[in-house]
C-alpha cells in the first residue's frame, strides 16, 4: 500500500478497527477514511453504496461486526446473524462495484467446527458441526468468507480473509453481560477487589482451553498481509499457545491483585472445549506474535483502570 493510498477502516471505533487505525497512522498512512457508526450505518445498503461512490477507497479493512461473548450470542442470535450478514454483504459488494484494489475480511476462530482437530488448520473450516452457543454468528462469518472467495473467483477481486484467535487489549468492550471472556472477567475481578467481595464466579467448569491474542499483534499481522498476501486461502492469526479458562482466571486474579476465591458456575455453558490455531502459514510469511499474555493483560488492566476512573467520574 502506498502511504498516500485511500484506506477505509470499517469499524474504526471498535477494538480491532481502532488498533488497526493507530498502527496505520504510526506507519505513516495518513489518508484514512473513517466514518463513525452514527454517520454511516453499514447495515443500510444504499448508504454504503453512496459512501463508496463518494469516497472511492483503494483499500478496505473490514473490521466492523456485531461481536460478543456467549451470553450476548445466546440472548441476541437474530441480531448477530442479521447485522453481520448485512454489514459484510454491503461492504464487500460495494468494494467490488467501486474498484477497491484490496479488501481484508476478519473472520474468527470461533467459526471453526466445535470439535476441530487441534491445532486448527485453515482447511478445517466447514469440516464439522459448529459450536451451538454462537452458531448464528458463525454462519454469518462463514458466509462473509465464502462471499470474498466467490467474488475473487468470478470477478477477479483481491479480497483476503483472516481468522484471528480470541482477541483482547486496550479499547475492548468490558461490559459485564456482553463482553468476551477476558474483558468480562477483568471487570468482575476489578469490581470484586474494589468492593471487598469474597469470591468471583466464572462461567462453566474452567476446563475449556482458549488461545488469546493481543490486538496489537493482530493489527501488525493484518497490515503485513494487506501489503504482501493475495489469495483466497484463509490465514490464521494467533499466539500459538492456549490456556485453560481456569488458568486465565488465576492469571487475571494475580494481575489485578484480587485476594478472594474463584468459583465455577457449572450451570453455565463451557462453549467449545478447545481452540488453538495452527499459525505456521502466517509465520512463513514473516509474522509472529510478540506480546505475552501476562504482559498484555497488565497493559490492558492499566488502560481499563484509567478508563474506569474517567467514566466513574462522568
């Protein structure tokens, strides 16, 4: 990508989009197209068409999506499949129709089969049943990947797809009901520490294993791929290491300095037993993660406490 290229980051206010935007600016890309949600509703086809016709982006990072943890997926399944199908269909089709040179679509490791062999190779996609707790979201994201691949095949576009591991970092959604596991647990431990609570409940048995990737590592990876990779094969992006939810909870407890007990609410679902990505493909392209989980959690918690204090005053 030329430093003066017109680059549209869809979803620039979210965890992934805001981090990609920051990395692009740090690397000298200053001709960025950023539209807040309240001025461009990506679910509205006509609005998206008009936006692409007027702005004429050359490159698109499609980081806009409705996302959330198990609770959010279970409570709002229709919203997850509808909004994600609309967003990605509108952006991908408009990118083709208005001559975008390259588009990067973000999938998710949670759309692989529930019982995929570990570590999960890219070829495992659609090789088995999905995890029931997030099936509508997964179906939508799979449709986005297949749409990119179909447009490449029929129209000769250069649309690439990546599959990140579970993401976390500064700017995450820390809502107690809708956040992903690390952000939700960080908030719970923080409140328990402030309020002197004797225990913190963790959903499920604590046995499922997850791979966590700091969002700064992801941003570095997708910008690299936008510069050097073309092809319809999806690319995994992960840390290459997994950890049980129980181990993650214990690490968070130590990082936050909470002295109470951890209890497990086994009435709540565990989700997929294990998710660990095979990242050999992206490592062969010259990328590897650099932020350890403990280091990433400490910096994220520092950001969260500053954010929490600011908003508590508000």
